[in-house]
């Protein structure tokens, strides 16, 4: 027998369960080969188990003990799971055996009525059972140990997993942080791309720097190509734009906590400034130079390092955006300059594309010609033809135009975008010639008047010759004749006629060649009218004439020849208004402190819509007859220059009265 | 005195001639510059009434042509063109006096000239 079957080591437990006298022999027989502990019942057995672990349990089965068997089964499973249970009885019935076999822990049955040999057989069986149980127990032990090892391993594996999980979490967090930083940077760049105004840029910059570090204040300093040095910052949400004269420190490299920067900012903003870093944003930009981002901060070394890292990534986009913003300003200024230049030109200008569509025009055009232009007929217009010609021939063209009473010299200039390309648009420059035309007309009129004056002068002088003879000879003959003779009277008449002729010629000479250097004289208006009347005899011959002279002298200080011209002009107009016949009234009178000269006709009158234009320099209702209409305008100017006025009263169908008034000269 | 009248206007020539000869002066008359030149040289007048504007030579040209041949004649330039001439201008042309036509009173004129020449 090996160690396993060494039954002398086996512990066994005998539970009497009441009366077991019958089983005494068996019991003693067993105790010879087994260490057999006897207990009266389960409770006692339980107590015994605290000190030992039997491998076999003998239980004396009673006749009616099925209930106790189940509790025994329970107890066995609980307390001695690896022990064998042997039920002992004097004799078992097969039914009993069948029923009892259903119990889990029963290993075998021991019938007490067995003889010695059977007992030994039974014992051998018991040994088997016992060793089996021992094996079971040892297995259980090693299982326990293994379990424990397994537990330990599991625990350590769990720990490893936990650690690894933690590491991965850590990494994940790190990556998340990095990704967020990159996202923030991208968001910043994206926001920058939407900004093209320096104010907005500053606000964005402020927000960004604050998001990187709450205690920082950014200052964006730059020198703009066209408008000097500026520093932008935000204070209490308000944009500060500071123009500065002195320059900040420049350099290509980052400066950390340089005192000079700190002092500079403090001076410019008149406030204490903390430590400052200076980030030069240098690049090949056209609009800006010396661009530096100053950041006032209160960070420790580590935080500062982080900030600098993040700011560094933002430097380039920031500089680009600033440049773009400055370019925007420049463009706006250029556009404004072009616009205001274009609009400041008095001549209307329109730039047209085919087919005669204006794409740009200046204020002068919009105010004066836009309506006319848009109202032009589409086809068959001389103007359209010329413009098309300009498009095709690529040459500039000049043509005169009459637009709503004004004379223009239209100049067409083709815009050549390249030397060989087509002309896409044509500049139409409307040069207002009305003024020139007026001047021209005035000049022509002046020349005419001068020529007429010369002619009249010549004639007058020619006439003076025979007149001189007439007068002189007349005088001589008169002297030689007897005064009583009728011939003397006749001669007198002849002489007076000669005298009158002489006067007329003198007046005509004065009238047609007014001495421009003549001074104003104090003359009697009445006398001036009387002197001029003979000159008017022919043109007033058709009309009834009513001439009323004032009862007293009307002394006025004027240039007599000029006033004569005015009078002549008014009478001329009156006669022309009356045509074949009518009544002409000429009157001088004193009214308050003015000397008045009235010229009234019984002509057709001046219609209301024409009355407003009567004094316009070029207005004339006699255009067909070649009148240039200068008379009334010039007349009024002359009169006004002496402090007088020309007015008229006209009724259609009745006639017109013109009144010229002069202030009476008090000396 | 000897008077020479140079003027292209017939009635004026007649009038002046009558005026002077009525006062007993010897009068010659020329109807143009050329004739005037001739008569001036021939008769050497003491008083010359010279019209400025004549179809051939004008008054100043006559004076110029004569040069020293004007003798000691008192030369009066006459003109119907007012404003072109005055006494000063006349002197520039070599004349002594200027009269503008028409004359107010031919008798006063003659008297005045008589005094001037003598």
C-alpha cells in the first residue's frame, strides 16, 4: 500500500445518531484500522470538526431517518465537501439503498450484518473511498492555491490594464489639447481672413490674445506707407487708434521683457505698463513696415513660453491681414480721390459702352445731361453714328452739339485697354461752348457796331465838308443882302437847315463813336432825349409820336453816349414791336428822387412766358431777322452801372412800356 | 495878304474865297493837293487854308512835299474829322493852326486869322 492508501493516517468520524449497540462490533473493527472519532450527533460532530478534518464519515442510519439524512447531506456538503459519507445500518433494504443513493454525499453503504470478510471487503472499499476523498481534498487544496494564484495574476493584469488605460487616456487628452490649439489657430486665421478693417483686426486680436492668456494686453504697432506710425489697442472694449511721432525699437527678433519697449509704451499711452514682449511681424509687405506686436503681460516664465509659442504661430497671418487692411484703406482713398476728381470737373463726362450705354458719369453729367442722354433715340442719330465711328476707328472725334439751348463741343476719346485690343468704352467729354459762343457773338456784335460806327463816322465827316461850305457861304451871302429882302429870309431858312444838318451829323458822330474814355457827365436827361430824337426820325416815321418832356431839368450823372444808345435801343424795339403802325410815347419825368425815361409802344405786348427771358443776353424774338438780342441786356447793365434800373410793363394785345430810371444828381 | 485855299469841296472853296476877298485879300484856290503844291510855289501865299483829307495828296503830305518851299506862310489845317486833330497835332505836321469843320462863324474866322498872320 502506498501513502495514499495508508489508512492509519485517516481520520474518520462515527456519528452514532442514537442507539448504535448493534453496530458496536463494526465500530470496533473499523477502529482497528482507522482513527475513529465518535460523536453522538451532528452538533457534537460540528464541534469536533474545529480541530480536525476527517476524510470519512460513518453515519448510523435509522429506520425512519430520511429527514435527518437530508440535513446530514446539507451538513456534509457544507462542512466536509471532500469527505466520504458511509451510511451504516444493520441491514439496508434495496428500496432504502435506492433512495439513499440519491444523496449527493453518500459514497457507500455499510451493512452491519456483514461477516468479517465482508467487513474487510467493505473496509477496503472504505479505504478506496478514503483515498479517493483524500485525493479529492488535495485537489481541492491545490485548486484553492491555483485559484489564489489566478486571483493574484488577474489582479496584476487588471492593474496593468488600468495603467495602460490611464496612459492612453493621458495621451488622448494631450492630443485633444493639441487639436484644440490647432483648431483655435485655424479659427483665428479664418476670422482674420474675414477682416479687412484695422479696427476689427484689433478687436479680433484682443479677443485672441485674451483667449490665450487672460492677463495680456496686445498693442499692434505699424508704420503705414502713406500715413505714418500708428498703434492700435483695445481698452475697456473701446478701440484706441494712436498716431505716434517717435518710433518704437525695431529689430528682426523677438524681445522678451525689454525695458525699452515697456518705457516706450508707457510714454505713448501715459500709463504704467508691465513687462512687455515685442514680436516683430516682418515680411515683404507693401503697405506697412516696422510692424510689431507688443504684449503687455504678467506671466511667469513657463506661461510666457507657451504664450510666445502660440503667438508665434499667429504672427504671419496677422501681418498679412494688417497689410490687407491698409491696402483696403489705400484703395478706398484712391477710389475716393478718383471719384472726387471726376466729379469736380465742371464739364459733363460720361463713359459709354456699346451700344451707347453710360457706365460711369460725373456729377456734372448727371445733373445736366443724364435725362437728355437717356432720351436719345436708339437708331439713326448723328451722335450715335459718331460714337460708333469712334469705337471702330479707335480715334478721337470732335463734334458740335446743341443740347436744349446750350452749345457743346463734344469730344469722344476711345479707351484703349491694350495696343491691339478692341475699344471697349468711349469717354464723352461735353465742353460747354455756350459761354464761348456768347463771347463770340458779343465780339461779332461789337465788331459790327464798330464797323457801323466807322461807317457812320465816315459818312458824317464826308457830309461835314459840304456843310461847312454851305454854312460859310450862306453867312457871307446873307451879309451882302438887304435884310428886308425876302431872299434874306430864304437864306436864313437855308442857313438854319444847314445848322440842323450840322447838329444831326454831330449827334450821329457822338452816337456811333462813343468815346470809351469819356467820363460821366452831369447832364439833363431831357436834353439828351431831345438831342437823340432827330436821329430817330426815320425809324419812328410810321407811328404817331407823343413826346412829353419833364417840366424841370432832370440832372443825372452818366456817360451821355451810352445812355443815348440805351434810349435808341428802346425806341428801336418799340418800333419793331409795332410793325406798320402804332402809337409811340416818349416821356421824361421826375418820380421821387429818380429821373425816369418812358418808352411806350402799342405793339403786341410780351407774352408771359417770354417776359422772364427779356433781359437774357442772347434772347431775341427777332432771331429770324438777325437780331442778336444784345440790346436789352446791355442796356440794363449800362443803366444799372449808374445806379439806375430798367423795368417794363407789358400786356398782350395792348403794348409795352419800358421805364428807365436814374438817381437824380443832387449837386 | 495873299491867301491860298486848298480843299476838294467846291462850295467851301467858294465860301472861303468870298469871305477873304470881301475883306480885300488876294485869294487863290486849288481843288487838290497837287494843284495846291503848284499854286503855293507860284504865288507864295502868306496864309494857306489846307484841307487834311483830299483825294490825291492829303494836307500833311503837301506840307512835307514843299519842305522849305512853304516860305513863311501861316498854314491852317482844316478837317471834318473831329477828334483826330487838334492844334498840337497840326503843329506836328508842320502847320500853325487847326480848324474843324464846319465853322461857326466864317467872319470871325477871317478876322481871327488876319490878326494871327499880322
